[in-house]
């Protein structure tokens, strides 16, 4: 009987430690931002932060553009959207979130004028499945 009680307590204790996918996502976004941001992604492009919006299940990536990239005529929204869509389809790093239908939002803004957003692209489940 003692073994059964100990087994049940062990299972309940392990079950209580389970982290929800939402909690995991929020934690990973905070950890990524603390550990890796800012980080150079490409010439004149830095990933500034990553956040998670629980209400819409949206992972948001913020990129700061500088130098030659810091101008409004440098981007074709449809081309950028298609490139991001292809990259998201082919990545395995966020597989658990894709399986649950999370959204992914990419925001590119100006270093010179941080209020200026050049691209704001939201990809939903229909875009990557």
C-alpha cells in the first residue's frame, strides 16, 4: 500500500510541474530576448526582441533596420511575406507552436526613427501548413 501511495504522490508531483505551452512560449521569448538580443541577423538588421501575446497566441519578432536598410522604399511587402512564409514552413525550431496553430508576427522598424514601422507581417496557421 505504501508503494501505491508513493507512486501516486510521485505522479501528482510530476504532473504539477508540467508547464503549459503558453507558459513555455512566454518563458522562451523572455529568455531569448535576455540571452540573444540585440543580435545581428544580416547587414543593417538586428533582432531587438521577441515577445509572446497570450490572447492571440502570437509570437512577435522585432527587428531594427539601420544604414542602407533604414528607408521605406527598400521593401516589397509581398516579397518579404513570401520569404518569411517559406522560412517558417521550413523551420523546426518552433514546431510545437506551429502544431498548435500559433501566429508569428514580424515587425521591422527604423533605427533612426523607432516609431516608423517599415513592415508588419502576421503569419497564421493557413500560411505555414
